[in-house]
C-alpha cells in the first residue's frame, strides 16, 4: 500500500506495557490501547504485540491495512539523531545501545523485531527520544570527565525528546501566537523532566546520561551525588542499587506511592512532603534552565501531572514569579489551556501530550521519502 494510503501503527514498548495507537493519513486518531506485560497480562513483548494486533483486527484494522509502523525508541545514542527507517544496520545500532539503556532499548527492540517477523514487508520507522537534544551545545552535553575509551559514550543525552518536539510543534496551535523564543517545557508524569527550548531547539535538559537524572519521579530518584550512587552500589550491589534508584525512590521512596493524585488526596505529612519535594526541585531545576536561555518568555506543561495536577502547576508557577510569570489562579484551577494573567510578561500553557501523533507524522514522512 502506498505511503499516503493506509493508517500508521504506533508502538511504545515499555518494561511493563505495550502501548499502541493508529492514525489515518491526515493524522486523525483511529484507535489506541495498552496491553499489560507481567502477572495478569501478556507474558512477554511478542505476546503483547500479538494481543494488540488481535484487538486492532477485531476493530477492523488488520495488520495488512497498515502503511507503516512507527516505534518510540528511548535511546539513539550519539549517532541516531533523526527518525530512521528500520534496517538491519539500525537494528544493530539499537541493540548496541542496550548496553547503556538496559531498561528501555531491549523492549523497544523486541517490538521492532517481533513486528518484522509477523509482517516482513511492512515499513518500520524508529523515532528516538534522545534525538531532540542532539544539538545541545557541547558545553551542555559533556561531563567533566577525561577523554578515555571508558568514558567515550558517557554524556548528557537527554530524554522525553519526542514529547518536547511534539510540544514545540503544538504550542502555537494552543496559544494562537508565534512560538516563544525562550520556552521552559515541563514533562511531568511518572517520568518527569524539564527542557530549555531556545528558538525551537533544546539547549539544556534535566535528564542526562539516563532517564534517571533530574527531577523527582514516581519511583526514580532524580539527581543524586555520584558518590552516593557508588556507596549504594557497594552496600546493595549494582543490581540492588539500580532497583532502589529506579523502582523504589522518588515519590514512592518519600511517601510510599508514585501516584501524585493519591498523594495530594492523602494529605498526611509524608505525602505533603513528597509533593513539596517534587515542586521544590522542579523549580530549582527550572532556574538553571532559564539561565541557560538567558531569560524566559513562556512555560508549557505536559504529561499526566503537568496536564492534570493543578496544585502542582500552581506551586511551580508561583516559584517562577521571579522570572516574570504571573499565574491566573482561576484559569489554572479550571485547567487552562492558558494559565497566565493577562498582564503577565511570561505566558504559561497546558499542551496535551501527543507523542504518538508526532511519531505517526515522522513515520509517514520517512516512508513517503
């Protein structure tokens, strides 16, 4: 089927779920869903994909109807900096990057290879979460480490890039205004990060070598002194330290739950402290990003917390008053999309996440050639 004809399948394979969506040629969403992986769900990624495809076929969207499939791939490293049609060479590079992205790339690769086996003639495209940050200045992406073989791939890559690219593309539609020159974007969800977008390009971001760095998250620690990581590895072993930092920290570590809505509803001291910690460090990191841009023209919130947690947005916006943001409390409580007072020098917006739509658009472009 031609590139302009059939729908595009979008897959986001994570450690515990496979999310899927389908978009028509005009990028209208036709379907979306999720298959859980683990107890009570599919036993593995190949089985999850087969279940997703069976659901789509039952809804009138058989595999043979698709023009192409687009995949979210978390880590593209230093070389995969643009969406790419999947080839054996691209698969090899994604596989090589599993060494530095062991919690993400293997799952992305499993979806690509399984779909390739089921539909070998279906064009597949990989869209990389790191790509949006690939043009960060060297001073922003390089750590102060000696240039040795062991450190060659240790750098700030940045993540949530698909979300930020989609946000930057969508903001003028939401605001009805030209793109701001200096935009602070906050992707706040189970994974959380912030990004300085100057003239449409990422110049700094809170996630670094991995998606573990930066802001507090649902179960991830965020920024931590490297010596503390070494001590934890000595005490718990590498696997134990990795489990602690990825699965048992963040909001979960502070208050026993990674669900921001549940924490705000609880209101006990631990829950209140966890929410305060989340917003405090978001504001602290935001200050650094604003400095990297030399000021601030607009703020945009996206992600589950960014779009759905008005008290979190309120606290962050109040904390950015020094940068010129005057929030409209009533507009924020009502869910926006505009969140700033009419006379505010800095605008603030909610921009609904549409990563899957962005992947579908890039996939269609690549396949159309």
